């Protein structure tokens, strides 16, 4: 529309916005219910109006969920589980992303006989159902002596994440001109120096994508968390499950909702902070790969 | 001992021979051009010299040292790529000094080298910029600066001007020539542009299908092309080549006699060729009152000279005449040439007879 033209009501645009608003509402409604319920007291919840705003908003349920709600026989809230998750997620995300970057660098810029086959085989890992590895992995963790520990979970998540991180970085690096690597070789840089000084500094978008991807997957994982963790190493998803399934005299919906919010907030936070990189990086990779 | 010796270098990729035995000796300070159509193996040869590709057999010596199996970084060479391959994450100064940094040259020396090179290439005001903020010509300069900073024994250029527009290409061509004259570093320069080849090279290697068809000075290549391919590849518009049979007093095409001088007749008889190719450069043809009759079918004025396509009894011939052409399309003309301008090739081997 040229600036001089008078603005007319655009039916097409109005329809588009209405549909978008409707879908946004549809997807945000559960979130709204969770947040409002977590701020209500049990008396108001028993009134039964799911959509009403809290009459006396309070963070009491959040505080209970964090530090004193019962999960089974322990009544220490989600806090220990949350801490376990943090201790597990940080190294698992960093290590799997780093290894994925190195793998992608080798598979795109230092091809060798059979490297394409190796990449194709690694792709199986992206599509392989998680359940397949449960038994062999528990065997391996047992041999390594890290069964039921956070260290064991980190290892599982690093291995499970490698195919995806490798795929992301490899497809991104295919788009980097080979001549950059050749020029650096002529300049006297070796394998690692080219990686650290040239390739990695050019990887910001795909690194952010991979970090978000891995963080979300590992933080939200429940299956590996429940199978491979021990008493002191359960991640927050398992904690939330136990909390919600622990029956007391009354079902405290506000505490359940607050706990679910606590468990979900880190991924939400990561998306909000780095989301624009995520979209940008995904499309960049898609076009170039 | 030359600055660069390539001896019987072959390269095949899974049964496909890309280079079929290349032998080149390059003297110190010489500017050698590798020219040829795409797929002729010139870039592969350059990569083998650089160490970015390995020869299937044969040896490469740089400054008397066998570097056939040496790593690129141990060859003391610098290369300018077609895409420039500047490091996007570093500024211009960082790009220029990266090679020195990798070779553990102290900071002060690096800074001095950057200043020296920047001054030489007039890019002092760009040192803090990132490659993304530079124009094509400026990137080209930085790429050359990166190569110059290290004082290598050998410069390699891989079609460095093909991403520039026509005007800038001519400017940079002149600049490369001046730089080479000033620095006197042995240079191997790959191009598919025959004008670049003729203007820049001390010697030119014309390549086709993995073989050097001819290696010589620009004058030798232009005046005495060794094969039909070289004759047609170098020169624009391309040389007129007519199929002709030996006949009494010379050769004949479609029954029309084409003149040869005594020496050419002697060479033809000695060669025993039964079919020949009679080549005439467009500028060898001139319009005259008498000669080979024909009709002008197309006129292409370029300003300083005019190309005229003339339909004759022996085939279509392109003539290149200085200035404007007075004749118009459809005019009946006569073409004349001197036998000293004739290039005669054996039609079977396509090699030069005289």
C-alpha cells in the first residue's frame, strides 16, 4: 500500500488476523488455566470455575511446589529434582553440542573414505525410537559403574543427542565455502586451529539452535530420566510425575499446576530469550543444507 | 633449478583421468598462466601445486624441494581464491595477518607487515572493516594482501578476477601485473579468460582435457599455435578454420585453391597429411578489389574495429577490420590475405604443419 493512498478496511487481512488470534487463544488457554489455577487457593478451585481470575492471588502453591510438596514419602518439593535436572542438562547440552560441531566439521570439511556412509548411518540415530536403546544402555551403564547416577544420565543424553547435533552442524557447515578451510590451510592453520578460529566463530546461529534443541529435549525427557536414574538423581520431569501422582487427602491442583509451571519454565525461558536465533538458524540451515 | 617443477603429474578420480602427465618448469620470478576451458584440469593442477589435492603420480618441486607429499602449510606458498575466501569473522587486518600469526611471527612484525601490504594495495583505511562491509574490488585487494603479507616463494591465483565486473576486472588485471613486476614473485595464475592470459603471462600453458596443448610466450601461442584447439581458443573473434585438401600449388577447399608459400608447401609435403585445416585469423583478412569473392552477412561494430561475417564459396569467414566498415550487409566484397598469415594444421591429428 502506498503511503498516499487512504487506508481501506482489508477483509483479507482481517480474516487472517482473526484466524491467527483464534489459534493463539486456543494454544494459550491451557497456559492461562495453569497460571491462574496455580495462583488460586483451594477454596476458589473447588468453586469449579476453571477460567475465572484468582480472587486473592497468592504464590503459596508455588512455594509449596518448590520446597515442601510430597513426592512419594519425601516432602521436599521439586527443588532437589530441579537441581538434579540442572546438573544433568548443563554438561549434557554442552558436550553433545560441542561433539556435534566437531562431527559436523569433520563430515563436511575433512571428508574421508566412508565419511558419507558414516553420516548416513548416524542419521538412523535421529529416527531411532528411544525405547530401542533402553536395555543395552542400562547394561552399558552397569558395566561403566555409573548406573542410577547423574553422570550416567549425562552420558545417555550425550549419546542420544549426537545424531541430531551432528546433523545440524554438518548441514550448516556444508554451506560454508570449502575455500575458507583451504585458505586457512595455506595460511598454516591445522585441523583444530581452523575449527576454533574460523569455523566455530561462524557457527553462532546453528550453535544457538542446537543448544535450544538439546536443552529442550534433555530437560523435557522423561523416559531416560525414569529408567536410568536412582533415588538421588531423578530429574524434574520424574519429580513432577511423582508429585502429581502422590495422593494425599485432597488433590491440590494449585500445587500441581505450580509444579508443572516450574518444570516448564526453563524451556520457556530459553525460547523467549533465544527464540529469534532459533527460527533464523533453522531456516538458514534448511536453505543451505 | 627452477622455482617450480611439475614432472609427469597425473591425477585420476575413480578411473577418470583429469590430468594426463603434466610437465612444466617455471623459472624464478616468472608469471605462468594456466588457461583452458572448464574441465580441462587447470584448477586441479593448481590445487596439486598448492597441496590441496594430491597427484596420483608424478612429482612437484618448489624452489628445488620435493613437496609432492608436503602439507600446504609447509610449501611456503600463498593463494588467491576465486571467491577470495576471506575469513568473515575477522577484520581486514586480521585476515592479512592470520597467516603470519599461524607461523608464530611476533605481533610487532605482523603489524608492520599489515601496514606494508595495506600501503602497497591502498587499503589502509579498510583495516578495521569486516569482509562483509567491503566491495568486490576491495575484497579482491584484501585477498591479494593476505597472499603478499607472507612473502611466499610462490603465488597461486585461481581465477581471481572472474567475480568482478568488466571495468574492475581490467583495473585489477593491470594492478596484478604491476604488483608482480614490483614483487617479482613466481606466479601461477589460472584463468579461462584468454585476454587475461595474453596480457598477464610471461608464458602461457593452454590446457585441454588434462593435457598441455602448448606452452609458450603469448606471442608464440598467438603467432604459432601448435594445435587447432590452441588456434581457436586464443584470439577473439576465433580463428577461421577451413577444411582443405592438398592440391597442386597448395591446398583447396570445396574446389577453390587456397594459397601457400614455398615453405608451407614443403612442410605439407613432408608431413604427408592427406587432409588439412587452413587457418586465418580474422585480422589477417582484409577487403580488397580482387580476391576471394563473398557477401557480407553480418556486421558487428565494436568502436575501434569492426567484425564482418562474410559468406564465401569456401565457407563463412570472419574478418576484423580497423575502424568502421563502409560496406553494408548484403554487399559483394573480395577478401585478401597474405600467405605469411596462414596457419596450416593436419586435419587428422589437428597438429600444426606450418
